[in-house]
C-alpha cells in the first residue's frame, strides 16, 4: 500500500485501513511525511500518546516543523489542554501562511479550543477564516465542517436555535460517515430537550466510530447525558462508567472530568468527590459540567453554592441563570433573595427561546427559592406566574408544506429534517397575570394556580377578593397519567382541600399536569371549568371578541365524523389544510371532527388528520386572528399545549379538546349537545359541563376563558 492510499483512507474516515497503509508505506515513501500521517491517524483513533510518539519520529526525519507543531497543538486540544493548544497554534500561524491547508487545520483547532474556553467571538472568527481559506482551495466538505463548528460555538453560547440551524446547514455538505457531526448535533438536541431525537442520532453515530476510540468515548458520554435528562438513571450510570474507562485509556483528563461529573450526578453520595471533580472540570474548561454538578451537590452541601455565584457574569445565559440561582439560595435577607431571583428570571425570560428545555426548569427553581422566602399569598401567586414561560412556533409555511409532503410520501428522513428546522423557530412569551387584575376579573369564579415545588404541589387561589396559598403535599407525577382511574384520590388531594364551593373553576396547571383529565375529577363533574396556561393568558382570553363566521369540517376515515358535522348545525367547510386555515382566520366558532395524533416526543407536531394531510399545532401560527371558539373533536390533542397556546396568543377565547382517546360514535351526542347550549347563549365552559353531565366527559376540557 502507498502513502496516497493512507491519505485517501483518512479522507474517508477509515482509520484502521489508513493505519495499515501508512505503516506499510514507511519503507517506500518520505518517512517524515508518513510519520506525520501516522501521528494524525493516531490522534483520530483516540491515542494521543501514539500521536506524540509519531510526531517525535517525524521531527527526527526532518518533517516541516510548522506542520509538526500544528499537529501537536491539535493533540493538546484533543486531550483538553485548551490553553496550551491556543498558545501553540497561535505561535505557528505565521509559519503556515504559505501552507493554506495546514493553516486552516490550525485555525479550526484553535477555534475548537477557544470554544471550550468560552472565548466564543474569537472561536467564531477562527472558523470563519478557515472556511474562507478552504473555499478558495475548493474543499467544500471541510467548509461544511467549519459551518458545523460555528454551530458548536452557538451551542457553547447557549443559542440553541442558531446551533441547530448551522448544524442543519452543514449537514448536506458533510458526508454521512462523519460521526462527530452527529454527536455535536445530538448535544444540541439534548440541550433543547429533544432527548429521543438526540438518542437516535447517537445510535447512528456509534457504528461509524469503529477504530476511533476518541469519538466513541464522546458519543458514549453524550448518550449518558441523554439518559440522565430522560430520567433513566441506571442507563446514565452505565454509560458514564463506560465513558470513564474509555477516556482513562486515552489519557484525556478534560473528558475524564466530564465523565466523572456525570457518574457523580447519577449517585451523589460523596460531596467531597463532587467538589474535587468540579474543580477538575473547571481546570480543564468543562465549565457547564462543573456548574451542573455543583448545583446538584449543593442540595446536600449548600456551601458549594459559593463556587457558583461568580457565574452571574458568565458568557452563556444558562450559566448566568445558575449563578443568580446560587446567589438567591445564599442570600441572608429577603431583599437580596428577591433581587437575585428577579435577576435570574430576567436572564431566562430574555434568552428562553435560545436556552431550550433548561429554561423552564431553572425558572421554576428560582421561583421556588423566592416562594420559600415569603408567607404572603399574593407574593407566592406573583412568583408562580413569573416562572411561566410559553414557547410559541413562528410560522414558516414552506417548511410545513415540505413536512406534510415528506410524511405523505413516507419519507421519514426528510420528515425528521423538516421537523428539526421548524422546532428551532420558536419564540418565548412571558405573559404573567397581575394579581390585582386577576382578582378584579375573577368575579364569582374560583381560580387555582398550581406550582410544583420540588415534589410538593402548591396552590394559590383567588376567590371572593381573597388570595390564599395552600400546600397540598407530595404529588407522584405517574399518578397524573392515570387521573381518570385515580380521579377520587387525586381530587381528595388537589381540589377538595381548597374549599371551592359551588363556583365555576379556573385552573392554571403546574408543569407536568398536561396529562390530567380534569373533567374526570369529582369536584369538576357538572361544574364549568376553564383551564389556561397562565393567569395572564386567561385574562387575555376574557377579552376575546366575536368573529365573523362559523363552520364545521370532517376529516377522513372517521366513521361518524360526517354525521357529527351535519348535526352540530354549522355550515360545512372544505377539509384541506389550506382551506381550513383560510376559513378559520377570524372566524367565530370552528368545529373539526378528525383523527388526532398526540406526539409525546414532540408535542408541537401533534396533529389533526385532514383530507390532504396533517394540520399541526404549528399551522395555527399562520393565523392572523384565531377563531373565538375552536372545537377539536379528536383524540388526545389537548395534551399538546401548542393548540391552546397559539389559539390564546392569536386572540381566541376557548379551545374545546380532549386529552383522552375519544370513541367517535360517543362524541357525536356530546358535541351536538355542546353546540346546542352555545347557540342558546351559554358560555363555553358551562355548555361543555352541561353536555358532559348527560353524555360523559370523554376527556374534554375548555382551555382559555369559559
């Protein structure tokens, strides 16, 4: 085999074959150049010691000192010695000006090191300059790699939508065998809360990593963090152990520290070990891993919070929010605690769309700290509202059309691609209800605002002009999934103690309550109940004004849909997605009877099946003005918050939808009775309650203001 064959195998990512070819070429080619290639191969295989050994031999044979020094800088970056890598690679730049390919190598390596050191503008400049050089050289795949690396910078900055967009932009130019691209993309999806999608990418990456122990170890570590986020502690622990072993064999101290941090988070019994590992993470540039480990460990050793206070001025929004959370927990006065919680929530509110899944979790933790410091029910209500963050899709019609086409053609790969493109196009709204405005608007109704404080459920109620707070005890999240079966037990815990009387109810659920079937609870039976994502959203819904028309639509392959639509007594509309949306814009009452699909892994892509394909929650963002009342006679779509969130954001009053599978024959009588009550001038929540009292609840709730 020749040196050329070795280089071609490197380009293909076939490092075992490249190693064999390079070793065989030692006797036939320039030994210095071959040794340099061997050093590169050993680095890619996860053997930094072997890389250093081959570099020494390459220098003995008179290889280019600048190239050898550049590769040594890349080796330092691979083991996590980022400061040394930046110094070494910066020093060799001038010597590589006449060697553009290796200059781009140095720029990319320095960009990666700066990225891990959170010197993010400088890292981005390095990748942009490398891309310019590689474009001139015609190396288009490596240009795509630079775009991908700019996504890595955005990910380090906590800007998840930009990271996902850059990874997507780069994906067409990077060959399918580039596992590192899949690993980085999976990390961004994980940060955005898309655990299942991240795990799927990592499963694709692992078989591509044969003979590349360094990248395999990184994929294993990422899989461990996926398992931790998903709550699978046992799997996270096993992946952490596997990553620890791989990184130790490779002698990569920065990554060993990151794997040790994950292992400790799965079984935190040794606080002193957590302190030591966090210090090692900080020493090797793993700042986020250190912060998250210390935050977990501080639950049993609060003094560790002093190590986190300084993150208030960090480069990323997540670290800044963690810093303010630490300061709030350390505060010795109510004034200082409140100020820190407000500052942390300001950071989260400003960057919620970029922060992804972690934004709501940190907001809830800050609110919990503030609530612990007060006994005033009005103040508790205010903090519960402040921590509520709603993510809304931003309309992008072309991608929705492409997604529908991919799904109808069974093209799963492109369907996933367009889903990911749509998911990063979100905006965050933070519409909390002022307690005095809510109290003035509530009238003779009874409002309950729930909040999960750790494992304990809190409630703030407003009724008869009074604001009260209630501690309702520990709540098992699993029970919420079986609320129809455990209705009496749940009712006794979360509603009976509140003293509702015979008043209408307004419920603001806590995070995790989307599966709860409110109509199944005895206290809700026969009672008008309105459910809203926040008190502010409920207030907005009370101001909704009538629309201009009414119509009903039947989706395909639903036996009783046509009969239901005929009997509800509204004009019948056409059932294609575009026609339904056009008729829906500015309408007064819209009724859709169709198959519904709830996506637990991606609730925003829950949908209704119309004649030409799915109507997604995302599609409602295309409306300038939502219908005043939207009735979705379909299975489970109420579990997808996106339908209610968009409807209320676009000026709607009420969404009628079910969080259970709905037998279509049984739904007909319920829906007909509901519309008869509406036509008689009955408010939506009471119209639904009266119909349910006769025909059963079927899981339907009124979202908004009834």
